[in-house]
């Protein structure tokens, strides 16, 4: 449990850094904050989230999209 909590803390810190650099983040097409994304990962009732990085012409990350991936049962 402690390892899982640590992983969520690391995720939140990572996403907060992206936010500080002005990188836009969305979840399923809707703007989302680091806290919203982390909370969704913690709750992940069905499926998980996949990251899709969008870069500018110089290769710098300009947006991160989190897309829900439903696992087939």
C-alpha cells in the first residue's frame, strides 16, 4: 500500500512539474489538473489511462493526453 501511495505522489509531482512549464493536460479530451489525473489513476475502477504526448516542431512536449483504455474481460 505504501509503495502504491508513493507512486501516486510521484505521478502528482511529475504532472505538477509539467503544469509549471505550461504543458496542457487533458483526460479523455477534457482539460485536467494534476490532481484530477492522479485521482483518476487512484480510482481506476475499469481500465487504465494511456499517455499520448504531443510535441511541437522542435520536439518539445506541448500537451499530454490521458486516454482511458478499457481492458477486455
